[in-house]
């Protein structure tokens, strides 16, 4: 998650609730960051700290497919709240999601493909 020690420390200490929205699919879910670990909840949180939204699923998945330090394209509410911090978290989350999409498994660990 980058070379900035201060930012990495902040991530390890953070507890933040994010609501993720893909508008064209009318899909919403919550991602919690608790002490450097992601937890996903299928239900949308009623009082998130930050809302991240993409107009289309295509834009969301294009973002997931990007690697490296490319600029993260997302709408953030409240606007520009901790943008650098959130972009770092998004890159880490998208790296995890790329691995899941490449090798999906069910709750028992059996391959879905």
C-alpha cells in the first residue's frame, strides 16, 4: 500500500465504514476497514463515513482491472474527503478483488469455475 510510512500506519489504525454504489446495476454494499483489514457486508450501511460510487458497472470493473499507481476514478461523498487515503485503500481492495475474480470460491473453499 505504498511507501509512505505515515499513511501505512494510519491505515493500520483506521476504522472506517464505506458505502459502495454501482448506479446502473442499482447495487450497494458496505466495506469496513478495521485495523488494516477489509470486511464486506452485502447490505448497505445507513450511516457510512464515506460513499464511493461509479455510474456504471463497466467503469467499476475497469477500475478493478487497473494495476499500479493509476489514478482512481470514483465519486466520493463527502467530496474529496481524505482522497489520497481512500485511493490507497481502493488500490489495495481492488488488488484483493482481482485475485477473487481470477479464482472464485464458495464459503467452503471449493472452486466456482
